[in-house]
């Protein structure tokens, strides 16, 4: 044993104080009495591309960043997004209190892992996992990662089966409709699977056309992505019909093709509305996995998805990693490692605080408001809806509605199934009477009022149709809905009364920024104010900001806009 000397702690501490390094004193921030009179005053630019040599007080930086963020759209009026923007204040508190916990540290945060497991079980039961089967799954950063995991499992199972049969594992393919969200195409591209994208049509409700499925599947098809709630129009794809086609194919060829349900939105809507044509969940044996976004109609803030398999059989073991270096043994199947756990806790909070009754009420309200918006738009005589949730069950399209009539009941089962999404466009009569009014101008002018409502083309094969789309979320109250309807109609009326020059200047967002700027100059700048304004040379500016700064410096828009 080695010898040790006694140490006098008082003497040691005293010596450390005598030899302590002479630190520079902190800057006296007390002299900065007002946030806008500090180091970053109005005359100084905030560093944007390089770290500053020295810092500034947190109060000032907070306020300046907050001021920049004020230029963002308001989340509650972002009607383009499916992502949830409101949670109960107690959920906010739980998330803030647990924001420092890492989901990857299972041994350090066992209660979080238990909550995660409870959520998996609740979702498995919600999606009707059959008796005798045990669902397995994981939280993800969103439904995009969850879709990739579902696709990877299908690809690996296909590869294993082909190797067992002594067949090639080259050229796998996967089926999806042209209405597929980009995450599905990303899976195919990133993981080297041929994406067989089936065209959509009005007859297929702008979803995967089941009549074209049989001719596009073969022994190299690893699976079918079935979308429960198209991002374009909110329609559900006919999962049970897809399953029947695959059943017939298996009888003929012996090849079994599984289905992954992309339930990003619909998997958290259908169970609480009871509205879907046919089965779609684990009650269909061919459905091996389901993904959803907790941060959409799971009603959690952005950053949460779920991937669930009906049992371990359909999740290949060689995709699962065992980790031993964090204090225990953890099994993981994700595309990343560290992730925040606050959203998982928030999902559990919602499950407990809302229960089935709460989710039913929220989904019912969202669908009721979406139907009200749809009916109001068509009643104006200016719009027709491409979505069908406000029409009698089995009545598809505006012409069918004219023949069969409209209903005004609250029973969701009397209406066509779908997400609380309203996809609408100018009707043919309006286009004939006001050919100079561009639909994109409606989106542009509504943005001035704070609403974010996109105007875009439907999928290929139907891309000649432009639609505006509103996603009706939990936070869309009846009062806000009334104002939205009023603002859409008043904006449309304003465009009807405007002349062609005004509309082109405000609504045309195509071409270069310089081109759009020249149109604004032509429309709004008095001729004598154009002296010295070299539009030809100015258009060569390398960036929009430089061009705008140049014209503003010349006083072009100082009094006219």
C-alpha cells in the first residue's frame, strides 16, 4: 500500500485562492438599459454567417431574434400544414420540464421508456392488432422516418425470401399512387427500390387506381404503400380493395405482397370517426405495418411519428440493433439515434387527457367545420370542391352532388370518408366570366391577411387542375371559420373588380424576381419617377435582395407602395 500525507484543507484552499488565475471581469451589461440601445443598435447588422468575436447579453439577443421571427407566418393561420400547432398548457409544461432528456438513453430514463412502450401498445390496440399477435414499434421523428422503416422491413423480408429460393435480389420495386407524399418517393430513391408510381384520375378520386394495380406488380414487388388520407385532397385509398387484388395475385403466382399503411394523418382520424370504406388496419392480414404522425392528428407538436408492425415476424431481426454501452441492453430500429423524448411524453399526455371521447369530439368538430367551409365555397357560385367529404356517401364530384342533392346532417357516416381537408378551385362558369383572374392571386392576397393557403397543381395526369387547399385542424374554431369564409369570398370579389394590370402585378409569381419587380414598377410607379431607373441593367442583379435594395435606394417605392 502506498504512503499518503495528511492534507490540511484550510491551508489548501487558502493557497488556491492566492494563486487563482486573474479572469477578465464580465462586461458590465447593466449600462445597457434598453434592448435596442445596446451593442446591436439599429445601425449595426446582426452577424449572420460567421460567429461574432464576442457575445452579447442574452436579453438583447433574445429580443432581436424574436423580432426576426415575428416575420414568420402565424402557426394558427398556417392552413397549408397538417402539423398540429396547439397543445394544452399542461402538456407544454411537461414538455418543457423534460426537454433535456434523450430518448436514446434508455437506462438513464426508464420511465420515459415505459411511457414509450405504453404508447406503442395503445396504438396497436387502436389499430386492431388481432388476438394472439403482439405489436412491436418505435417512435420516430415523423411519419417520413416511419415510412422508411416500414419500407426497409418489407425490402429486407423480400430479400431474405429470394435468397432462400436461390433467386436474384436485384431490381426490387414498390407500388404507390402519383398522389404519394415525397417521403414515399424518398424511400425508393434512398434505398434503391424502383418506384412504380400509378397514375391517378378523377375516377380514382385522385388516389391510387386499383384497376391499374394488377398489371404493375410482379415477383420483385416488395410491397404496396397505401395512403390513408391523400395530402392533395384528403381522400382515403381503398385498402381492402388493394388487399383483394394482392390476394388474387398470390393465388395465381404464389407471391405474397404486403401492404404498409401510410396513415400520416388518417390513422389518427379514421379510428375516431368510424368512416372508411372497408377495412384498412391490422384486421387485414396483408397489412404488416402502419405509420402515422403524432404531430398531425395525434395532436402533438412537430417532431413525432410512429411505426408499428403487427408482430415481430414482419420486422427482420437483422435490422434491429442491440446497444450495450449506455448502461443496459437496448434494442433499436431507427434511422438516427439521439432524439428528444418530450413529444413522446406529450403523446401519452394526450392519450390520457383526451381519451377516445376527446379524440372523437375533436375529429368530429374538424370534419364538421371542413364540411361547412366546403358548402359555403360552393354556395358562393364561384368555387367547386375537389374534395368530397361534404357530399352524400357514394356521391363523388360536383355534378353527382347536383343530381343527388346535398345533406345537412351531423352524422359523419352519411358523408364520404376523408380527412378534414378542403381542396377547391374556381368553377368553370367563373373562369369563363373572369378569365383574367388567376387562382394563385387568391392565395397571394389571403397571405396579406395572415392566412397561408397554398395554390398548387394536382398530381401528374391531372396536373392541369389547380387547387387551393385548407387543412382544418383542431385550432380552427367556428368563429375563425366564419372569418376565413368571409375573407376568401371578399378577396375573390376584390379580384373580380380589379383590372388585368393590378392582378398581374400582385398575383404573378412566375419568372425572375426582376421580371416581377418590373411589372410592379409599370403598374404603380408614375412615369416621371422612372427617370434614372435602368431596368435592363438592374435585372442583372445577382439577388432579389440586392435588386430590391437598389430600387428602394432610388426611391422607386418610397411613396407609391
